[in-house]
């Protein structure tokens, strides 16, 4: 072959190779326009004219690579119109989504779950949250979701059985024994100057542990002080020293025993100590009462008494807060001035509609126990006498005529 013929052959091969590369590039470019992100982010506008120009720019080589019978793929956007998926695919995707995130209606197997679902639904009330929309710390946009979550959590972190009232319980202890522990915890709590939330969480941790574990009489105080230690770690910023917890027990236990007890309790509870504190629900209800100072103070007395009373060990914190607020409003406003309307119902997380509890009976039981205490709670009475609240609460309860 002559040199001229050889040169032409090499030139033809190079041109063919270039055409193949341009065809592959055009194919890649077409795939990139469609892409996976479009499916994830929804319909995306595509400039069809630009695509046609890009396709034409690839030259005859691109056409040769596709083949004469291959139709050019041009994607059109119909002003936000979404691509319709097959009906079977849509149904399967919907079923998968419901399995992963069931709707509130599907979570209503128990009465309390039904109440949690009800809170998510519209209920006639005055929207007091909207008045605080400018306050970013109030998280107005997420308030209902937050309290729906708390209602779900309280079912997982409240005693299932009242281990001090049901004698057939395998872990039964006398109500008077629990009252001694709780009353002592109140004294220690005052001595350490901890938050009210720490006391309530300590009582919850102690009750949950004692309701599922057999504890000897000599170790009950160790469980109580360790519960306060865990609660303080969870709620407080500035913590008492570990040696102070040992000292407050009159050195009945060592530092190592307290540490070991902490491990035992946390393992028994599976580190599930995120109990929705009743103070959160009480603050929520106070909004419907225009944050009345006297009502809220009286409600705190009723709430702490209910937390310490053996009758209410298995009652959820949202119901305890609603009970306390109802009694406090009756005390502060009187029977005639008191009104529990739809707005109070909503901001109490629909506690009075609970199918699991008789709300009115619980309120009556609380008043009756203050009239005639079933256990001695001297530290609690002394604490609120100093604050000038106990006498008013006790006097009002004694005046109530409860059908026994």
C-alpha cells in the first residue's frame, strides 16, 4: 500500500474512534439529565431545546452509535406535572411507608394509645400557642408533636402494676415502707436544693425498679439514694458530690456500693429513664389558666402529694398533672367560679377522656387521702407549711364532702 493510502486508512480509523467516543459521551449526557435525583426531589424542569442542541452537537458519530432505528430520547416538562407511576407500584410504596411509619389511627390498640392519637387530631379550643408564636423558645410549630411523643413515652416509663397496693404482686412492699423512703427522699432533696423534676424522676426510678426487682429491707435506702443520684445526673447542671450521697445515708453504704447500685438500676431499666416529668404537663395546663400564680402553687402541692401517695404509683404523669390542676382550680376559684372547658381539656392532653382511668374518682381519691392520710408524709407537710401553702390545701380538702 502506498504512503498516501496508509495515511487515509489511519485517518478513517481515527475518525471512527472519535465518533464512537462522541456517541458514548452523548449517551452519558442523556442519562445524566434523567438521573436518580429527579425521582428523589420530584419533577424538575428540563430545557428540551438545549438537549436537542446538545444532541445535534455530537454530530453524525452520535447518530451512528445509536443506530438508525433508535429514537432520540427528549424529556419534556409539563409545567410541574408529575410523572404518573403504575397503580400497583403506588400501592406497594404506600403499604411500605405505612409499615415504616404507621398512622395515628393504626396505633390505637390500647386506650392510652388512643388518647395519644386523639391529641394529634383537631379539638375545639382557643389556640393559646399562637399568642407565643414570636417566641422561638416555645417551639410553637412542634408543640403538639412534642406532647404526643411525651404521651407515648409515659406509657413506656410508668409502673405497670402498683406494687404497694396489690398484695399478690411478687415484689410487694408495705405502703408505709415506701412512704418512709419517699419522705426521706424529700428531706434529702431539700438538703441538696435540687429541682422538683429531680425529685419526681427519682421517685419514678425507685418505683419502677422496686416493682420489678426483689430488694432486701437493708438495701431499700440504697435504692432510694441511688435513684436520686441518677435523677440528679439527668435533670441537674451542678451535681452534689458522690461522697455527699454516702454521707447523707449516715455512711450506711460505701461509695463503691452506690456505684454498683447505680449500674444495677440502670441495667434493670435498660437505661430507659427519659420519663415525661409531670411538671412539663403542669406548665402546659397552666397556660390555659393564664399562668395564675396561686393556682399553680396549689397544683404543685397536690402533684407532689400524689407522687408520694401509694394509691397513684401506676398513674401516668399527664393524668397526675391534670388531677392536681383541677383540684387547685377548684380551691382557688371555688366551685362556682371553676370551669373545665374545651381549652382546659386540650391543654391537659385530654386526660379526663382517658378510658383507662376514672378521672373524677382519681381526684376524689386524692382529696380523701389528704383528708385522712393513708401514710405519714411529715417532710412534705413541713416543706409546704414553711411555704404557706399546706394549711390552705388541707383546710379546703377537709371541707369537701366526698362520697365514700
